[in-house]
């Protein structure tokens, strides 16, 4: 356990030394909420406030960015540069290495989520989730879904550039078609159907719902879909994840 904590702590320190990663993880979502707030704040949103819709949505988006860029793409880079192979030559077990990165990703995401929530409270009078236990459980389920999902997809990449391209593609598709940015009601019917095959759609529905509408057991479909993706992704990631580029 001490080794795992030390490795997670090392990876976290390395993350904060990368200014670009810090910007995209912490500052970019804040800027986006401010941008959409300037457009939609004060509008009628079906009985919910702007903050109740968009802050949970961007917390969900940050799960995706953390999964793909802090976990998946970084591990692909480590594989390409031989870091993972060198790890294998040490007494560290494989599960400890993956767990350390998972812990590091969870810590990074937690900081970003708190930052977004505080920003929403200060700027848009956001209140704490009415069903805070359900919201925390929804976040955990989403992390369990997206971390192996991202790990599997980036495992298919031959190098870091390909992993970054895969990550960017999936992030942008889910960002604009999941309801995180623009209301789905504004989109053509075909895109509304497409949105329902994206994991982020279910994360956003779950977070928005448990924030103000009801406890998590009212969202059995969303929970079931995310857990199903988690199981399949874990199986595929364990099968296709490679420790070297050979």
C-alpha cells in the first residue's frame, strides 16, 4: 500500500508540472461554464437553473478528460517510451501500477469537480446536491465506467499520437452530442438517437438527476448502462492492454 501511495503521489506531482494538462483539466471547464453562462444563464431550462444543468454536465465531461488524457494517453506514452517495461522489471505488481494511476486520476478529477462546484456557487448560486449521497455514488459509477473504457480504447493505439487522436475524437463527439454543451432538444432527431449510445449521455443524465430531481435508484437505466460498459470495458482492457510496443 505504501508503494502504491508513493507512485500515485509521484504521478500527481508530474501532472501538476505540466501546465497544459493543468489548463485543460482545471481552467478550461471553468471558462466553458462562464461562456455558456453568458449565453444561457437566466433562460428557462425546464424548471432548473443554468448551474444545475451545466455544472454537473461539466463535472461529467471532466471524468472523460481525466480518463482519456490523464490515464489512457499517459499510459500509452509510458508504453511507447519503455517506462512500463522498466516498471515490469521491478518488484511492483502490474495491478499496483494501474491502481496508482487510477488513484492519481481520481484525485485529479476530485479537485477539478470541487473547483467547478465552488465556481458555480460563487457565480451562479449553485446549491449542494439535494441527494448528495446519490450524486457521489453516481460519480463513482461514472469513474468505474470511463477509466477502463478509456484504457481499452487507448490500448488500441500504436503510439502516443494515435492515442491522443482517439482521445480527442471521442471527447469531442461526446462533448457535443451528449447534451453537455447544447440541449439535445435543439438537435435533429437522428442526433438525439445517436447521443443515447454515448456513455457520457448517461453520466450527465445521472448527475443532473441526482443533483436536484431524485435519488440514484430512480435512474436504474443510467446506472445499468454505465455498469454494463464498465464490465465490458474492463474485460477488453485486460485483454488488449500491452506493457510494451513490441
